[in-house]
C-alpha cells in the first residue's frame, strides 16, 4: 500500500493518510482482514508524527473500515461491504472537496445531498 502526502494541500495530513488507505480498500489492493502498517513505522516512513497517522486510522475506524486492536494494530474490517463502503466514502470526500472549492459551506453541502436523496 502506497501512502503519499501533499504538504502543500490544505487537507490535514491525517485525512490524507485516511484517504490513501480508503482508496486502497476501495480498489481492492488492501483486503478485509489485512493488517495496515504499524502507526510508528508508517509515521517514520512518511516523516510525520505518529499521532498524525493515528488520527487517520481513527477516522477510518469511525467510518467502519478498520478495527484498531491493542497489540495487533489496525486491521481492515472483514465486512463484505468494506470495499463498497470505501468507494462511497471516497466519493463523498470528493463531493465535499469539490463543493468547498466552489465556496460552499457545510449546510449548503448538506442541502445538496438532501436534494439528491429526495430525487430532486
């Protein structure tokens, strides 16, 4: 799994790490049950603080894509919906990013999603 960071991006580094892992899950290069790199090792290889990696992993845990286990590290969930969910989350992240680039705020973005949900 390749993780690349753009230090010039306004996207926080932890979110970039989460996006890379999410993308790897979505494309199937990281499979359910597979262990992710240890936070310390990944932080060292990327030249970032271990807490930055842990923030990215925490976001993925909140999204239901990985489990964090003491002594075992970060493991991709074994749910059958993992890759599909990762693709949806990646699409949602792209939507939010593009909407923000147009100057839309959180409520305006939510209104767009609500409109889409209502079929309008």
